[in-house]
C-alpha cells in the first residue's frame, strides 16, 4: 500500500526479476496485468522445452 488512493502492483515469477512494478490508482490494479502475466508464463514454459 502506497497511500489511501494507490496500490503497488508487482508481478514476479519465483526468484526471477520483477516483470512489472507499478503504482496504480485503486480499482485499476489489475488493468493490463493479464498480458504481463501471460508473457511471463510463455517465457517460463519456453525455457522448460528441450
């Protein structure tokens, strides 16, 4: 929590570097995060392939 009107949003996969770190207005925390999470999952699964 940053303040009464803002939130800190962090998207991270395990111990890897942070994919997203932003401060957003309350109510918009999840806006656009789907694309960031999808990219992190695709990158992680691609690394598992031989």
